C-alpha cells in the first residue's frame, strides 16, 4: 500500500526518518505521515531536494556500472543502504556481472526488513544484509566477511551516510578504517551534501531537519570531503556534483551534492 498505517515493530513513526523521507522524495511508497509532512516542508524550503535525491540515485547507478563494467569489480559493501528503490547496487552490478557479491549495511529495522524481502540476488551472485551502525566498522567488516573476500578488490559504497556523522574527524576515521581493511585495487564511492555548488539554501532546510527529524545531518565542503579520501587516487573527474559524475546528459541540473570515486593504490 502507498501509505502505511500499521508500523513495523521497533520503528518509531512519531519522528521523521531519513530513509523514509528520502524514499518519499524519490517517489517511493515506504513512508509514514510524519515523513511526508517533513519531506514536503523541506521541499518548500529547498525545492532542489527532489533533484538531489534523483541525482544521488543516478550517481549510484553510474558509479556501480563503471566499477562493474570498466573496472571489473565483483564485490560491494554498501553502507547506509536506505530503503530499496530502483537500480539498487546489486541490481546494477549483477546485471553486468551476475556473479557479483553485495553486502548491504543499515541500522534501521525498516530498511533491513524491506531489503531482505525485496532485494533478490541473481542465481550466481550473492546478496547479504548486516544490521549495524556505520560507526561500528569492526562489526561491519566481520559480518561482511561472510560474503565478501577481503583478499580481493571491492568497492565500499558510502552514499549519503557520512553526512550523518557530525564530527568530521570521526567520519574521516570511519573511512580510514574501512580503507585499511580492503586490498589494493579497491574503490571507495562517496556522495555528500554541501552548501557549496549553489546550495546555500540547503542550510536552512538542514536546520529544520535537525529540529524535526532523525538522524541529524551536516553539510561539508570540497576540502573536508577530499580529506576523506586522502592518499587515494581520485577517478576522473574528481570531486564534482554527483549529477555531473560521468553523466552523458548535459541537460541534467547540477545539485549541491558532491560525488566521487577513489581507488586504493
């Protein structure tokens, strides 16, 4: 059904949650009244937000297609999965290489319930799900090792998740620990909101979000985001609006959301 009336066990329906509001902006069906109210109010403050959501999903699709097709990556650790939508990581990867293995990580019971029900792997590939907070990297890595071979190159997907780590040093440390666990030839994929790229109007919308929804969010600039992948090799065109990363459609508007892929030498 398009609008839920019966909450799942362990799900707080009195406070808007990022995964559900994001799903609402993407035109999905997995949200409650509180999510729609907050989503609509933020949209009124920052009309670009729906474009940001779509551009971020498009970036995921192009990034995974690039890694699976041109680079040959067959393993993906997707942290901060969000609710299933179109063109999820395993769908894009396994369409190109059916043997690809994908592990999804999220700490929202709603996300994991829907992921297990809806994200069906290819016959030759494998998809697994881990319930964990992004801060708990050791727990994530240990659980992911059931499905992924950490002796072989992989891609760590961090789309729209580091912005929920308020302390930049802690966010940088999370990336450092993840990078330290993956072998040479692996990749890190990041998308992150910013008030740069004509995104100043996003500042007020984020302040509203932090008072009325969870988890709290923070924007970062180019230099802070570059610090996440210090010592890695940026894939061209580097750190750009996620709408511009390898996008063959020049008419798609730029959005105040950075996107990047970086390779571990």
